[in-house]
């Protein structure tokens, strides 16, 4: 049996229903701290790539890679990779994030999972924008197959946004029914779709390999820190509906 919830206990359940037991000031401080930590790491990677390793063998290898990409382009792959750019575009990510939040909301676990996904994508966007303002890196010197936005080549916003969206959705659905087909499908999409966007952006000459590598690192780090702050440490999540029914919890 579950005893009555005291005011003191209710106050420590967290701002987001089902979150780790923290008050609002602590929760905000942890989120800000995680953001600053990831941004610092991302800027460090950017300065390393664009300053320290600017004339290294790594950069020469990247130039060779881009030249090989340009030499092996075909009409078919040029058409196919265009969908990768659309999939990682800002408008697409915003629309799919809204759909993902709705899917998580109807799973019956309260607002915490939709809030987790929304913060994952919004935080990734802010991290990317700040880094692109500080790290001024030119895009590869091969023909660009997409219009180049007025941002630095470092990091890849398309790649990071796709990772935040689809991996964030998979992590959210992982808190619902174990073994559900939707949960399995979400992990397949979380691997395949970001990989497709990553390859597409490289093929279309919009980023260096180190740009997309940095996006993988910072987007996944941000997601894992956000999960540690907002979500329960246990995998066996119980929805609020089930928590109110002591018979079903046995």
C-alpha cells in the first residue's frame, strides 16, 4: 500500500511530474550547469579543430575526403541526399518535435517526457547557435549542393538536431512499456535517420567530417545529462495512472 503524500513529499517530487526529486531552483541550476558544461566542451572541440589542428594531417585528410566526395557524386545520390537535408532542416525538426511530444503525452506518463524531448531539442539548438557564433569555420571548398546558411561550418546543426529529436524520442519511449513495437521502432529510427542526415550533409559538401563528429559528441552528451537530471534512474517506470491503482502495482 502507498501511504498519503505529505506536503513536504509533494514539494520534492520535482517540477516535472516523475522527475528526480528536486525543487525548482535546484532543477534550474542543474540544467544551466549541464548546458554550460556541454557548451564549454563544444567550444573546446571547435578551437582544437580550427586553431590547433588547422594545419595538421587530420585537416589534410579531411581535404582529401571532401575531394573524393566531389569526384564520386552522381545524379541519383544527389537526389537521395536532398531528403537528408530536408529531414534535418529547422522547420522539419520543429514539426516532428511537436508530434513526438504529442506521442509521449498520450502514453500516459504526465508532462515530464514531452518536456524532456522539448528541452532536448531546444537546448541542442541553443548550443549549436552559440558555438557557430564563436567558431568561425569555412565550409569545405567543393561545390555546395545546398544553400549555405549564415552560420559556421562547425558544428553540423542538421546532424545535432536530428540526434536530439530521434534519440530524445527513443529515450522518452524507453520509459514506457518494455518491448512495445513503438519503442523498438524508435531506436531503429534514432540510429538510421541521424546517420542518413550525417552522410547527406557530408556528401552535399556542407560540412567537414570533424563538424559532424563534434555534433554527435555534444548532442549525445546533452541528451544523457538531461536524462540524468529530469528522468528517474530506474528503467521500470510507472505511469501516474498505474500509481493510483495499488492493485495493478502488485
